[in-house]
C-alpha cells in the first residue's frame, strides 16, 4: 500500500490542485482507485465487498477525499500568498462580461470549491 500511495496515487493526481472536476471525472478516478485496491487485496467483483470495506481493509480513504484534501491545501496556500502573485490574481479575478462563452467549461474552479465547502458544512456529509 505504501508503494501504491507513493507512486500510483501521486502520478494519478499529479497537478490535481487546479482541476475542475465533474461527476464523470470523479467516477472514473474512483473506479480506477477501487480496481487497484481490489487487485492489491486480491478481491474479486463476485465477492461483493462494498467499496467502504475495501478502503478500510487497505487502510486508505476515498480518492475523492484525497483529491479534495490536496485542492484545499493548495487553495490555503494561494490565499496566504501576497496579492500581487499570479495565482492570487487568477483566483480572485472576475470575467469582464457577465456571461460565459459557449465553448468555455461550465463550472469554474471557484464553483467547484464552493460546492465542496457547502457539502462539508452539511451535517449529513459529516457523518
């Protein structure tokens, strides 16, 4: 597990700090993570072991939580930066027009982080 966390997870989530993720991206990452854990633990799909139990046996947490932890750590780093640095300008900047163009991604990084912060304040998610 130490090798998996050090090599595979680090390579998989390289530069994840600035990703804007949609549900389909999270599902694909989570499927890969669970498949790797099943291979390491020699668990097959017909054993019908829930993902929570697989993560518990492996001594790890969901990949989504690892990703969120890395993004929030990077966000805290950017917030503490001096205001003249480029990451601060990008994080706090606003678009000059009020509407996004047709070919631009629908969700910005700020929207992604706000959604996670809102979910973390929700008492249902904290259990």
